[in-house]
C-alpha cells in the first residue's frame, strides 16, 4: 500500500524568529519512503539538520518576519495490515529491563507518576502483568476521557486529564503512559500520522496524532488509547518521554499560526 503523507503550516512572525521543527518521518521508516520528505520553506531559508537525544530528526532555522510556510510531502510504502499485536507479550521485571528503557519508567513534565501511582495500583494492580494489563489501561483511558478539539489545552497533564475526563489524543496518551510507568512498564510518547484508511466516511480533517509505545516481551509495541483499535498507516515522526520532548514546531518568539493542513491518505497504486 502507498500512503501519501505531508503537512503545510503557515505562520505570521512579527520579527526574525529561531524555530526548531520535528516534521520529518522517523528514521525507522526511511526505507519505506518513495522520496525524501525534505522540509521546504516559503520563503526559502537555510536549514540545519540534527538528531536530538532520542534520535529524532530535527531542523533548525530562522523564520523571517512576515508570512512563513513549512511543508513536507512524501509517499510511504506500508504493509497495510494495521497495528501488530502480541497478546502473550510479557511484562519484564525492572531488574531485567534494558538500560535504555529505564528512562521511560520515570515521571516527566506531563506524566506525574508520583501523583497517579496509588490510583494506577488500585485500578490495575490485581491484574496479571503483560499485554492484557496494558490493554486494560487503554480501555479505561479510552472510556474515561471524552474527546473533543474544543478541549485541547497545551498545559494539561495526565493527572488533570484523569480529573477533568476530557481532552485530545495527547491527553489520552499521557494518562495511559503515566499509568504504565506507575506499574513498572516502560512507556514512551509517540507523534506522527494516523490514517482513516479502511474506516467509514465521513473522515475528520487531517491532523497529527499521538499514541504510545510500551516495552513488553523484549521489544516496543504500539498502543493507541485514543482510538483503541488497530489503524492502517500509522507512521511515526518522533518519540520521547511526553509531548514536551517532541513538539512539531518550537518557536522562540511571538507568532500566529494562520493555516494548518495535514495529509494522510491512500495513494493510487503504481502501475506496472
């Protein structure tokens, strides 16, 4: 399957402003790209690419005063089978976890493990550890939080999402991640594209999405507490401890986002 993905984000800047972007498809999917998803800007400005602490690809630039647009566009080859499952994947003891997963057991800006630990153990502590426990967390978060773009708030934490019972996909992810970490399950925040391929119409306008990856049975697995179902065309851009680590754009000065478009759709098959 061929999936067309990309974005176009237009800002008004009141002065020359440094910007860091995280808009390119993750390196784990590079071999699936039919063409590089270069970041393009209008007007054109010099870009400096680098990898952050988590290995995500970032671009550094200075946006000039006035109207400024960021664009990416590519086609991704995808197996088209949806998210993979492994219902027998076991939870490993902390003493056996790889060192590079331990970071994802700690509390972070949006995931207050210290304040949610007792709640997590009260809700899920009696369950057998492993895949079923993580799925129970996703079921609970999916049912507890009411989704709505009007509920979006960039400062909402996992605890606040739990108490307010509303939010957007990042809030679902933060709460599920916090619960997993409280139960000694490494969990990390992911951002990227999720398509509506295979779902009945009408489809919501294109947007970026947030989900989580959980370390079970020796590898990372995808869980999506917002949709709580397998989706075709889940394409990773970046991962980190929570949303604070993976902002799509980080601007160092006043600005207004005046247009925002995201494309995630099935592309026409190539002819022989």
